């Protein structure tokens, strides 16, 4: 099985998203909830150096800065980065690949992987780079769509009869929590998983699905509150520390 990612296709996809103004899929409240989750789980104090990998237009990078972190962003798409720099001129954004990070070893206190892992056929290379750039005791968090969530599976998994190619790359697939945890643990990181729901979408590429967004957002906010439903939440959160 081919475990390499077609970088050029990834760049083309996200460049097109930038041109179509489709780069920010979450509501403002959902984006803040994600960054508050990062801050709470990491315990990192203001002033710590944090990189937002897969930063896109810089929404999460900007929120990290607002939380008091020394934030920097990295993305593979030059056009997404152009938007990020125009929106957040005080933040340094770099063009680069999560499998070959342009940071020095043991340079960062924290790493946020913004919906990156599920784009990678083999996330092991990315996990190894996260280990390399984190300081001892440094924290990482990745969030990705959950393959066990019925909505994510129906819309975004190629095995689903309702799979839509709109708004997804060819490598993209929702993740299984235990697989992602294992990959980051194999890279040497203390790795745990949790689940996150209540992240309302403001936009999806499929016109048909877009009509259903209000219903989805409502169900997401209600269905997965019970502890028994947590493993079926829309997002897997993988997090931990470098020993």
C-alpha cells in the first residue's frame, strides 16, 4: 500500500479553497472551544512557544496568540498563508510540510495539529517530527474526524455509500482513536485520546450536506453528551507529552 502523500495535490486543493473563500469551516465558538481544549489539556502558561501545524488561514493561530502564547503557523498552501498573514500580521507564518518541519530540534513547548493527521496515509513521519521539535515535557494535540461517528463515516469515509468527494482530498479519511494513539506512542510520545463534540460547522463543500448543517449542528450538540456516546463523537483528540 502506498503510504506517501501527493503533496502537489494537497497544495492545489487548499489553494483552491483559499480562492473560493472556503478556508474556515467552523463557527467562531467552535474554533474557540478547540483552542480552549488545547490550553486546558496542555497546561501551558502564556508566553510558551506553540506551533499551529496545518494552520490554513490562521484562525487557530490567532486564537493561540490571543491566549497569550508565542504562536507561529505552518501550512503547505501558499495561498492560505497569504490570507493568514493579511489577517494576523503580527504572527510569523511559514510554508512547509508537517513531515519535514522547519523548526530546530527541541524548539517548541507545544504543537497543535489542526486537522492534519487524517490527511496523511502514514502519520508516523509527522509524529516523529513532532517528537523531534518538542522540548522535553512539551505538549502536542491533534484533532481529527472520528471514523466511529456515524455522520463523519457517512459523509467522509470512502467505504460509505454516501461518500462525497466534495471538499476532501484523495488521502483524507476519518481516524480511529486507538490507531492514532499508537502511532504517536510509537514515536516516543506519551499519548492519550479523548473525544470532542459540539463543534458547529459554518460551511461544508457539498451543497446537499450544507442544507443539512443546522440539523447536524443541533444533533451534534445533543447526541454525544452522554458518556456512553463519547466514543462516537465527531472528533478524536489525540494528545500527550514528550518525556
